[in-house]
C-alpha cells in the first residue's frame, strides 16, 4: 500500500521533530516515550492527541 497524503513519517530526535512540525496528532513507538511527552504537550494545539 501507499502512505496517505495526510500522514507524514519522520525519523530523528523526537524533541526536534515534534518542535519543528507542531503536529495535531503524534503516534510514537519508543522505549521511553515520556521523554517526548513534555515537548509534545508544549507544541501541540489544544485538543491534540498524543499516543504511544
């Protein structure tokens, strides 16, 4: 299959990628996702979704 246009896959340091994109939704597959939670909550708009 193909990746939908509305989905963007990024690889890199989570804090940097999250800060750069300021996404409305984040899905992470990390061994220690809590390291990214603070930055995600800072840059995401109200009502954003953080899933790990």
